[in-house]
């Protein structure tokens, strides 16, 4: 059944949206230029409600307008990484029940990426937002390789789980880095050996899977979210591996 929606402002589906951006013109031109751009973006009745000269011929503007487009949410598909999340104690108990060893996790920011905030938030004992990192989990043995790690070095260090943090760039350098890692793993015929996860502020699960990763985590992800996915996925992979071995024996 079709369900069309528009942005919500004062009334349901009134289409009201707010845009903010910077224009390379002085304030006297910015107001009209912003309205013209908003019209070309498909907004009806746009008006500039705020503008500020930020120096050197640049102006910051805020524009209100009505969206002329709607979205049929009944046709949208969402790929959830995990249906229900577990906390630290639950993950540790799950791992203790299903594994006879610790799961080895190697994390890094690869190639040119020097932003370690994300990988540190997931792996370091402190974690963030009151959610402890992997180093505090008894289920994991963690190696945090830090920033600007060549793909070759990461693959040599990895044993079972590879966790990548990557910042999306305007020059699409992240695409090169992420694709390079997967290509190298596949070239060495190691893809089935590793569980490969990528995270970052602008990463999502759909994007990660399209690049060949097992899962992707974006903004708002907590260490326990990744930990839940990880232990469940490792258990699933172990089960599939056992089934394959049994099938081979029967043959």
C-alpha cells in the first residue's frame, strides 16, 4: 500500500524545509541568490530568513521553502545489521556460551586516513557515551593499529575480524582505500577467512555491502552495537563452515 510523505514543519506533510549554506557573494546579493537556488532545487515559495557576512566576499544564509516532492516510504527497503542489540555483559555471556576462545579483532584507519576518533571509540576500553569499548570485553582480544595503516600490514596482522574506520571525503579517497583492502583480501583468497566491517560518520550498511564488506556502521553507532553483530556473525560463519565440512565428508 502506497504511503506518500513530505517533510513536516507546522502541519503534517506541509513540505516545509530549512536549508543552510554559504555563497561566495556579498550579503547584498546573497539573499536573492539563495532564493533562486532554492527554486532550482524544487522548493516552492522560498525566502531567506537569515544571512550573515562571514568575510572576504562570503555570506552564510538560511532559507525556508516548501518541498514540491514526496516519497513513497512503502517502497523503501532498509537493511538492518542486527534486529536486537546486546549489552556488554550479554555479549560476553553469548561468547562464553558459544566459543571456547576469544575472538581476535584487529582495527585500523587504513592508507591515508588519519582520523582515529571513530576506531578508538569502538575499541578503546573507555568507549564513548557510557558504552564501553572492545578492550573491556572478555569476549575479544583487541589490536588497535591506529591511523594510516597500509592495507598490506593490516592483512598480515589480521586473524579473524577486521574493523575499519574511514572518513568519507569529497575526493572519494575513501572509495579507493576501502576497495583496495577488499581487492587485496580477495586476491590472496582470504575473503572467507575474515569478517570485514567498516564504520564512519557517513557510512551505512548498504554502502558497505556494495563495496564487498560484511557490514557497515554509521553515525550514532555504539561499541555494543558492533559487538552484538560481531559475535552473532562469527557464530553464523562457524556454523556454515561446519556444514561445508560435513558436506565434503559425505561426498
